[in-house]
């Protein structure tokens, strides 16, 4: 069937070409007209775009090395003060409420503790200190301290004792002289065993031509002092009841003259 169709088509084409046919009578070309050139479309393939290589960005930032943490502690700054400074020499030293071993314990100083010297007693054997780790003053023997500064530059101080009203002061206080000896006596004050710290006498006596301050703690109800003649001032003393929390109001001792 396909071959028959192709044969008929070929015959028709030949017939029209040979005889001119109706199409040849209808179209007569103008011999004077110049045939327009046939435009030939040439497809020139566009060159493939050449990829432009972008410049490589080079970082100019240099990473800083990670800092190494130092484990060495920074030294503590040395405090500055207008007062002489003292360093504790003993492994343990007692700082007390007054200038002498007769007074109650107030604070413990440890070796290397730093304090300011704010005062002293007349003989410069006890120093009134302000430790850097304590919010109050206390007294320590000069012999357990190394002082940087002039002790004599600070004032002689009479500090106030911590007061207690739990017990009353001693009663029936008396003092009798026998030559250079003065014996002070008083009535005992009842205290519980836990509270009992005896009695304190703050005496000023004449020895070797000088008035000296002689505080004494005793658990008894009497004490004898050496009090010589020959001093320009007067001897005397105060008596306190002492319990673990502090001191009662003092009683003046009726000190006998020489």
C-alpha cells in the first residue's frame, strides 16, 4: 500500500512538471525583475563563555595563640600604714584584753599574722594591736612580735575592758601594809564553775624608785604586793570580779600610805 501511494505521488509530480498545468498558466515570472537573493541563514554557534577564575581570597588575619593560664598566684599587696607594723613570730600567740598575762584571752595570733601597732604600755613591753583579721584591738607581748617601725612613736594607751553584769563586784575590800608589803583582801563572789575566772587587781606600786603598773589575776580572795617608799607618785589599785564573758565594774582599793 505504501509503494502504491508513492507511485501515484511521483506520477502526479511528473504530469504537472511536463504540461505546465493550471499552475503554469496562472503564474508568469516578470523577466525584468531581479530576483531577490535568497537569504541564507548561517547559524554560527556562539563560543562557549570562558569562565573567569575569581581571585582566591587570602585571609590576612593571623590567629592569636591561645593564652596559657598561669597557675602562679599573684603576691598579695603589702598594706601601708602610718602606724608601725608587727608580724607574729610565734606559731601561736595570745592577744589579750589588757597589757599582761593577767587579762582574759581575746584573740589568737598565728605565725606571720600582720598587725598595726596603735598603742603601748609605758615600758613598751606590751603593744596595743589592730590585727588585719580582727575588728577590734587587743594586747600582745612585744617579745612575740617583730615590729617594723618605732614603737616609741605611738601613744601610751589605757584600754577599756569588756564589761559584764552577770555577777557583782567584790565586797568588803581592804588593804593593810607591813613595811614594803601591802596585802589586799575581799569577800568572795559566787560564780558557776564554768564562768569562774577569779579576780583581777590593776595595781600601781613603787619599786626601785619607779611607779610601775602591776596587773594580777588570782583565784584567791587576797594578794600581797611589794610597794616601796621613794616614788614621787601614789600607789593604788582597782579590783574586779572576772567571769568568762568579761569584768564587773571595779572597786577602788583603799591603799595604805607608807
